[in-house]
C-alpha cells in the first residue's frame, strides 16, 4: 500500500509539473507574441511614414528656370568720370563748391547686370548701375557686345531702361510678383564680381520691405527680401521664380562689409512693369500721388493716439488742394485698402499707388474714429493736375552743350562742367544774357557735369508744384569771369 501511495503521489507531482510547464510555455508564447507585436508595431510605423513621404512632391528642380533665364541676363559695364580731391588754394573752385580743392578727373569702371525685356533690345537695370556713366557697354551671354543708350531713368525706384541696336534677342517672361509667397524658392541671376551668368538660389524671406536706401522725396521702396546670395555686380539682374519668370530686379544687399551677408532685396515686377512702360512711352515715369504725408503705425504710436489698429498707413498731413483732400480724407485717417488690396504699411501703400498714373481713379478704404469708410480718389501728378508729364525737350533752352574739355578742366582744376557751344537768338538762355562759351557748373544748386544732369534739373523744375518755375544758373566764362543767370520756365 505504501508503495502504491508513493506511486500515486509521484504521478500527481509529475502531472502538476507538466501542467505548470505547459502553462508557462503558453504564457511565454503569449508574451513573446505580444513583445513581437510591439516590436513589429514600432518597425511598421517608420515603414508607413517612409511610404507616405515617397508620395510627396519631388525636390525642387532649378535647372529649367536657370536655362530659361541665363540668356536673358546681360553684363552691364560702365565708364564713369570721377574726381580725386587734392586740397589746395583755389578760389574759383571754393566759390562754387564751398571748399578749396584741386580735383583731378579719373575714369572709373563699373559693373552690373541687366535683363532683356524685348527681342529688339530693350534692357532694364538699376539706375545706380548706370548713373553718371559716360559710356555703357552691354555683353550678352553669347559674348556679343553692344553700346547702349539710356531711354530713361527713375531714381524714385532705382530703375533704368536701356536700348541696344539688336534684334532677335531672347527676352525674359514677366511673372506676377503679387503671387509670390513667403518661403517660395527663387533664383538670382547676374554677374557678381564680374563672374558672368551666375545663378544662386534662396527663398522669399519677406515682401514689401522698406530699407531706406533711396535718397528721393518721392521714393518707392517695397522690396522683395530673399536669402539668395547676391553680391556687387548682381545689381540690375533678375530674380526669377522656379518657372523662370521675372518677379523682381535685384537691387541691394544688407551688409556691413559690402558683400553678401544673408539678405538681398529686389524691386518687384509690379513696380518694374509700370516704370518700364512709362519710360518707353513717355521717357519719364508718370508718377501718381495722393497728396498726403503718411507714416507707419507701431504699438507706441497707436497707444499715444488711441488708434484701433496697428495695420494700415496713418495720414499725418493732407496737402493743400490734394487729390486725397478733395476726396474727403483727413489728417488722422488710417488707410487700410487700395482697390480692395489690404494695406499694412507705408511701403505697401506706396507700391499700390505707384502702379497707377495721374488721372486714374482708385478706391481708398480707411478708418476714421474706428469706422470703416471708402472714397474714390482721382490721382494727380506732383504739379497737382492730371496732365501727362513729358521728358524734357532741351530745345526749349535754345542751346547746345558739351562737357568741359580737358584743357578747361586743367585750367580751372575742375572735374566736371558743361559748356554752351551754340545759342539760338530767341532761346531762353540767350534772352537771359548767357553767351557762347559759358561754363555751366551749377543749376538750382545742383552740380552739372553732363547734359543728362542738366536735363534732370530742368525736368524737376518743370514738374514741381511751385507756381514760379525757374532755373538759377551759376558758372563762369573761359576768362575766369563768374556769372549768374535766372531763367523763367513759365513762358
């Protein structure tokens, strides 16, 4: 019996062990499956993520845009006459220029870029690239070179229109700068450091940027900001989107060294197209104005003046007989829209108004005491009317001119000046008493060195809002006799 009981006990223990082992085996399998499932879940997710990303858009390809653009961008080379100052005792120079000096004229070479905009040789560039140039040479991407003439310039936007005697050129396609998005890829194409046909890429960092680089009381600064690498020589070159369409003219860089330091600025095509059209048709830009003084609104200004918004352009002053004043706008109004386009800053307002010509009517949305209002404004020119402003006909002066000869420059130690070479009997200069050979050095307190300099001063005087339009001319005769003359431009 004892042996039989022992045998039963052993069988019972063996059964318990087998059941426990089976349970442990099943449990370990479940745990292993759960662990494998967890591991599988962790490994499956990245696979799924990679699968999704493989269906997204391909990396941006710049080759097509570069190919479409590179032959439309030209190299602009200029020769500019400058003066190196040497201080000495020269009463003649001191009399006109306010300091004793012995300037020596020097020829300086300049370099920039330009963009072909028509098959027959019209080229847009920056005004500062060709300003003061005695000659302008255009080199195409195929290495052909041409002399260029200046059709017109616009210092208020730093743009200039040139023309070369050529046909069958490849013009660039204009794009819509209004459609540019912050973060969108763009390419800068130009000739930095005389390295022809250079392409760099970046993104649009900001729009409607005002950086206060233009020295003009009617300046329009509403730049596209980009981080595409731009350096000296890129000025006047193309900023294009990934379709190779022109969206801006590269103009400036933000730098303390003179070289690229992270940001560059371009004039948007919304402004370029208007300026180019005016220069081709009239030779001068038809600038429309509201006749107001405006300022941006910051938090402190809004708090001090109890303004309901930080967006818009604050009307600080209304000019007498201005188009805005006639339409009912008042000091203290906040302009918020132009033709339903939102206005958040002064630069945006300038850009929008700059698209129109005198005589055009626009809808101006504004806030007055927190209430939304609108007004229809007929824009005028600077003279307060809607007449077309024409390029100056120098024939109205009744004279011909030429830059000072090297002999006269050496005699009076002058770097620049303009000599009267002939006079019409009934011309304005002759009637004022000016005689042949007179050396024009200053007009309306502006130094004159070329006929272009004189033309700009005359144009400014004719298009001013002053009732009495006049030229005040200072200079001397070859014998050293100093003389001053006043020219009435009203009749």
